[in-house]
């Protein structure tokens, strides 16, 4: 039986779409989301601006895909970081260490200007940002696992469910990041993140921090 040949146009289209994404990722690593234009991407790809819109609805739609990749890689990095911590480390210290790691990734890897763009997209709803705002994100599950460990070991106590507790921590981090975006440079993200997490932990830890 004859094998059906792949549609050449579809193959070329998929290759072009992948190429655009790869170029965008590289440019976004060198510059901020705001500083890279569609023309910058299409010029390097050697295609027209009109051809860009065949593959992506908008620049924000492309950024959303890049953000989803950032979030997946960052969450995997956070999970690996927590696994590297000593088994006997108190859970409250694990949470503070994780919060410190998250503030480092946000400020050093993703950066202030890119985070501003993420919040703009979240507020305006210009693209699918479920990878950041969705409650199924790996980061929520990681906090849930740590908090569960603390409760089972008797280090933590709370009348809230594990899901509610983990949401409070992630919502706090999200709010602190937003505050950093609007108040920089008068807001130290790392310092404020650790202070706020200590405040949250005071309400659920069995012994004073």
C-alpha cells in the first residue's frame, strides 16, 4: 500500500512557525518583550510581517507561548531546588528557601520589564496566560506538597485546606511581584518576599520562627 506523502505546505508552515518561536525566544533572552518587535522577528526569519500572522494571532500570543515555557522550566527548577534541600530541614525554612529562590528567578532570569509585560497581558487578557495564573500550575502543587509535609510532621497547623494554604502563599508571591513592578526601585523583591512569607508562616507554625 502506498504511503501518503506529507503535505509540503503544512510541513513548511510548521517549520516556519517553529523557526519564529525559536528566534523570538532568543531575542527575548537578549532584550525585553517590549523591546522586540514583530519586524525584528520576521526580519531575522526572512519572512514578511503578513506571514507572521498566518502562524500567530499577535505578538502577545507568541509571548504567551514563551511565558508558558518559562513557567514550565522555572517550576521544574523550583522542584529540583526543593529536592536538593536537606531532608531534615524544618518545613518553614524550606518555604523561605523556596521563596528566596523564586525571587531570584523573577528578578535575575525573567526580569522586571518582562514581568511588567506579563501583568499587562494578565490584566488586559490579550493572550492565553493560564500557564501563569492557572491553579493547576506546578508551583501550587509544590507549595502544597511542602505544606502537607509540615502538617504531617506536626511543624505546621491550620484550619484551612492544603489547597487554600498553597494558594495563599502563591497569591502573596504574585502580589509582591506586582508591587515590585509598580514600585521599583523602591521595593526590594527578595527582602519583602521573605518578610511576607515569615508573616504567613507565623500564623501556621507550631513553634515561633
